[in-house]
C-alpha cells in the first residue's frame, strides 16, 4: 500500500538527563519574576514534534547543530525513548546513525555483516544469499576479511551502507553517512536510495549536504532548537534553512568587533541599508535594488574626496567593491556633516549574509581619512538556492553540432617542435 503511513509521531518531546525538581523550577521563576509552567525552563532536545511519513517516501531533515536531528532519528530507531508523546514505526528498521553502530571492532567485515543480519532477524541462509551483493556494493575486496578496527571511516561507511541497502528493510534511517564516502561511493549510494524508494522503502536522511538532500529527498523538514519550524518539499525546507542561517549570520556580523582607521579629519557616525523609498532594511530580496547610506562628517573641505565601498559575504570574501571617482561621482563642495548614499541598482548578490566596509580618502594625496570595517550588515534572501558569490539565472541553449559553421572550428594546434 503506497500511501500507508509507516512513521507516526505525535506530540513528541525529548529531554536528556534528569528533570529539574519542581521546587527548584518554581524558585527560579520567582527569582526571575515569571509565573506558571514555562517549558523554556527545561533543556528539551525535541519539542512538540508531529510527523507522518508514508511508505516509499524519502524525507530529508535539515537544521543547525543541536537542532535535534540526530535525536529524532535515535528515537525512531528505538535507541532512545521519548520523554512524552507517541512514536510508531511499522516494519523492519535499519538505522545508520553512527558508523560503528552494531559493529564489533575485533570481528572482520564479513563477520560483522552476519552479526548485523542476525540482529535484524535474518536467518544464516538469508544472510549468505545477500553476501555477494553486499561484497559487490562495498568494493572492500580483501578488506572484508580483515578486522573492522583496521578500517578507515570511509570503509566503515561502505560496510554499514552496503548492508543497509542490500537487505530488505522497510525504514532506513541515515545520519550523515554520505559525508565520509568518496565521490564514487556517494553517487552509487544515492542511486541505490532512489531505487529503494521506488521499491517501497521509506528513508529518513539527515545531511548537511543540501545538494544531496535536494537530489534524493521528496519532502523536507527543518528543525530549530528542537522544534519543527518548516516542512514541505525538499527545496522549500532547504530554502527555509538557508534563510534561518543567513539571518543568524547577519546578526553575528552586526555584533562583530569592527576595525577602524581614523586620522581625525573625517568621522563616520553610522550607516544603514535602505530601500528605494528610503526605509531602513536588514533584509533584501534577491535582485532588488538597495542603497548604503553613510552618516559622514568632514572636518575640512576636500578638493577630490574619494569614497570606497566594499561588500563582503559571511566568509569574508569581497563580493563587490566600488570607488566613487570610478563611478563618475566627483563632488568638490562637500563639508561638515552630510548623508552619502551609494545605490546598488543592479543587485546580483546571491542569497546570504553580508557586511559593508567604507572608507573616505583625499584623492589628491590618497591619504586615508577614515575607514570602518563592518559599518553595516544585511541579508539577501531569495527563492533560489545560494551558490557562489553572485546570483541570477542563465539562458540555456542547445543546438545540433552540425549547425556550427566551419569557421567556428578551433584551429589545429601545431605539433611540438613545429615552426
């Protein structure tokens, strides 16, 4: 039954450690001036999770470190018990939550395959029948008959994943397994997951590789501080995750310690990001124009004032750098205090978090009068995935090879040693 619900989670809460005694909680609330039963007082790993997964679905789980992704998989695998709520999983489960989970380090790879098969309820005959397929998939060769303690992390991934995708499992739980495999193994694993999904297996996949999730998952959920804050298609969940990260990065950049160089002859009082209507904004939709407005004071009149503006992403990579004189702005009457706005009307910045560096110089002597790193910060949010430094679509075109004229053919290269 393709539409059968095989994973049901209702009102799931999870708390690690021992609950704080009620008397201590009540006293803490009184001291902080709060009353009532406040769930925020408790260190909950998961909070009020509701989830249904149907047979044959592949669901990607995204979220920042500590969001509760691995905890959710452990509860679904039966490794950890919920503090409250109901969890029901139908069918045989194969959890790949940790690389060495269920493996005995002193046994060989082949012996561990048999051990995992027994744990999953297979007979020896069934395990031996699957052994050639597992051997072929893992490509471990002679290493299959060596102790697992001698394996690298990539080899452990091959062994565990080879068992997971070659035995009949109704539900497979995967936590970051692709991160340790090489490119060839990752591609083979992704292809096998798609085959399993088509044959009716249900897969829950945690990965920080967003491209992997977008490729293999049909649905996606976003966890943040133990709560499910978004769900939908895999792309919708990934976009929500990126927006969450970019906003967080912008706040980090906003409170970042700034470096300043000043001669005392100019002073940057502040800066803000503005839209075309002059409103202060901290978030810009991808492609929309915006301006950087600087509150600037000059203590002397400059014959050739020179202003420079740099926009850096959260990784510190310079994405845009403009100099006023090169842009055709050559004022000679600026003095005292004024507002200077640099308009970015062709905004090609990719989605992400950014900070602004600003400097004012005397072009006649190229003396730096004032330079401030991190004068403002903002986030660019869009409907597309964030890749690279600049955004925007390409126009794609394909045409028959025969349509290319002879004069477009590349010239023949001279052979080595020819005149």
